[in-house]
């Protein structure tokens, strides 16, 4: 009987073993995971992406699984000092917000840098590890405070003196002075706002009647007038000029031309005011910086508006009666 009981117990154990298959690793598997040889269990639904993969990332730097992320482009920078602050600000802010890597920033710099700025750091852009050196070199070359201030001052000094016949030119001049004031204040360079030499240069741009008006206004400012005071006063006057121009229209009034006779007996006309008809300066139209710097369509519009000769760009006659050379002598142009 004991032998029969022992055999029955062995049969029960065999049935139990057949119902529960053994695992080779002797570790129970989870319903949603897989077992590594070391015995650790990984859940497929919560498995994190591999470290170092170029996956999609959110602005705070978290990686995702939607493919490579798209970063905002940097503004184009060609080496103009006045454009450095916004370029540098865009680089720093987007690098922090998107947690950009050196590789990503190097690609953005390759796309954004042009002209002189590109040539300055050309040798450093060959490797992503030089990103910090690239920005430092650009800052030293184009972003020093004295460079930025000098650039702003030069933009105002380049404005030609404004004559009584061209009061409308006070409007863009007021804008430049306002921009200069705002820049000096934001750059913590207020000492330049009280520079008497700079004040004299700015006031000298105005026609005589407006210099008198400014002198009368400046006498009431204590302790002394600054560029900021001049900018506020000039902007108020520019607003008045804009209002008048809007009422009268932008077309200038016809000039009174005086007839004369040349050596060949042909009637010629001359403008008694003299000077450049474009900006009022004491130079020929062909030497006017405003005319030369304009686009071809803009120059054509200037010539027609001021009724200049299509051949010599002078006032008082037409191309049909012009004695000037009718062909362009630059590189065989016809």
C-alpha cells in the first residue's frame, strides 16, 4: 500500500509540472515586458529612448520620438555693428530656451553669418567645438561698446545739412536722432548725451530758422540741454512737418527757371538756387550720396520728380537739347 501511495504522489507532481512551463531564466515574465539576461525587467510601454539619439526635443531640451526637431533660425548677420545686439540676443536666448548643442548652434551660425562676419570666423566654423570661440571673436570684432556707439554717431553725422527748401528732410533726421538717443540710453552711455560737440554737430544740420527756434527752447532747459532734449523737440517739429506734407501732398512745387542763351544761340535754362536738386548739398547730382545709394527704379523716380536732364542729370534743359555726351563711358556700356 505504501508503494502504491508513493507512485500516486509522483504522478500528481508530473501533472503539475506539465501545467506550469518552466522559464529558462527562472524569473517570472511580466505581461508587458521582456527579461534581459541579467534578470532585470523592462517595460516596453515605458522604455525611454537611447541616450544620445538625435530625437525630437521640446524647447526645454526633453527628447521625443517624432524625428529631428526644428530650431529657430538666427537673424542674418553680415558684420554691421548696429546689428550685433539683436543677433547676439537671439543666439543667447534661443540657446537657453531650446538647450541647443554645439553642433546645432554651429549649423545655425553657418546659415546666419554672411560677408565680413563669415570671413572673420571662417576657420573656426569647421568644428562644432569652436562655437564659443566664434561668438567671442564676433563680439570682439563687431560688438565692442565703442564700436556700437561710433556706428550710431556716424549714421547721424552722415546726414547732409538741411536747407529751408527741403524741410521735409527733417523727418528722417529726427528719426535718426531718436534712434541714437534710445541706443545711448540702453547702452548705458549717457555721458555722450551731454557731449557739447555732438550737440553742435546735430544743431548745425538744421536750417538757420530752426536753429534759432532750438536756441530759444534750449535757453529754458536746466541745467543744460542734452541730445535727449534735442531729440524730443525735433520729433515734435517733425510730426508737424509730416502733418503738413500729408495735407499738401508729396509732389514738390514747380521751380521757376530762368532762361539764358549759350554760345551757339540755343536757349538754355539754369536753376538760380544752385546745388544738388536731390539733397540740397553743394555738389552735382552725379556725386550725391543719396542718389548713388538709391536703387535704379528709385533714381529714375528722382530724375523725373526733379525734372532733370536724362543725359547729364542737370536742371534747366532736356536730353534733346543737352550738349553732354550721350553714351556711358563705363566698361563700354551703351
